[in-house]
């Protein structure tokens, strides 16, 4: 899933305006799976530190869930293992996102192929 801590306004990505893909694992909630609607809910962000690595080395990523614009997540792609090289890697889209204390959850509509 493509997320960044503060979900800034979308900007056009060009060679002069590059971006880095930021990722985070989602914790699925199996009891929320709705086969007829093809949806499932998942915890998509918390403020718990997560070890990450980039070109400069290892660091702790801490998302500021208090300031995220959850409306900006609506329609975001949910990717298979952070892959963005093909349409088949899109597992679904975020239908809705909300706060639950110090974490964010989302209803994900699974892609039908």
C-alpha cells in the first residue's frame, strides 16, 4: 500500500519532481471479509516505529497518524509486495479510511480479474 505519514496533496510527478515510494504492511481483519462486496478491512497505519532501510542506511519510520488526510487515501491502490511494475500487482483500492485511536484502518475493495 502506498502511504506516507502526512498524505500531502497530490502533485504531478515529473523528472524535476521525483518521489520515493513509501510503504507499510497492512494487518488484515479476516472477520471483516465480505465475499459479495469483495471487501476486507485492515489496519493500514500506526504510530509504532517500524525499521526501514534506504540508501543512507537503517532508520525507524514513525507515522504521524494525527495529521493524516484520510480522504486523500480514498481510491489509493493496494499493491502486492510494493510492486508497481504492472497492473497485475494492484490487489485493490481503498474505499474508505478512518481513525481508530492511534491507528488508521481502511476498507479495501479487492480487484476482480
